């Protein structure tokens, strides 16, 4: 079991979407800043990159934003599920 990789199931993804649906994208950014998961400059750089990828604005869907923040290693899947 040590070192075993946990696989997410469709049920886990539905649960994550339900939880994230109660958090806005704006609130997600606020929570990431407040929790100090990343240095402010690292978060800002990631947000700038995400904006560039999305036509100059951040995604309004918190799940989409969370996935983008994962891509830039600002948060992990585990953080997004909490």
C-alpha cells in the first residue's frame, strides 16, 4: 500500500464538482492566497498565464480554474478536493 497511487473514480469527480460548485472562482483565488499554498508572486504569475490561455480573463468556473492552478503546480488535486 505504501507508494500505491490512488485512482480517482467518476464518483470522486462528481463529489469534487459538487464541492467546487459552492465556491466561486474568485473565492478559490482568495482561499489559495489566504492559505499561502504558493508565494504571492508564484500565484500571480500562474494567474497571468491562465488569463493569457483564456483570452485575457480567468475562467469563471471554479473547477476549470482549479485544474489550471494544478497545471501550474500552485495547488494539488488533494487541495481542490478539500
